[in-house]
């Protein structure tokens, strides 16, 4: 079995939390409007959610659970970078008065902060996890 690592913890706990957040978000808003028709409600009064945002959270959460066994470091670094960039993009959209990224993903300050925390945690836990040791080659195999 793989040893516990910070990236594996991130993939497992972060993935599970994202799935719960995505599923719960559908109880608040399940609309898939685009462009000027983007609708959003606030999950727990904090996070702007809509159908697209919920799908994103569920998809990245499922990916995290799948990567927890193998590929957790790659997941943590990749998803961490993606969520950090998504947070920055969201803050820019909020500054410009928009409430959505690409006319799809509903954003507010709470959502951007959540994405920033997920991003920084992923980058940090991915960086704190050592790369796997290369597998030794069978004797007689050339490099």
C-alpha cells in the first residue's frame, strides 16, 4: 500500500470535500445558464454556486479520490495550480463587476477565497510530497 503523504491527504480529504460541496450546491442552485443568464445562489450564505460550479467541484473531487491511490502528487500540484488560477481570475471578474467566469462559473468573494485556499493547499501539499523513487531496471536491461 502507498505511504501516507501530504498530497494523498489533499487528494482524499479535498476530493471528498469537493464532492460534498458540489452535491450540496445542487440543493441551492442547479441552473446551467450561460452568459447573461448565469444564475447563482449562495451555499451556506458564503459560496456562489450554480450547476456549472457544482459540476466542477464534483469532477475535481472524483478525480482527487481516484488519484489518492496513485498520482496524488500530480493531482495536488495540477488541481492546486488550476484552483489558484481560477481564484485569481474570479477576483479579476469581481473587480470588473462580473459575477461569472467565462459566463459559466458563478463567483463571489467567498468562492474566490475557497478556490484560493484549495489552490494554495494543493500546491503546498504537492510540493511537500517527495517524488517517487524511480523503479530499478531489471539486470541486463540497457538504459
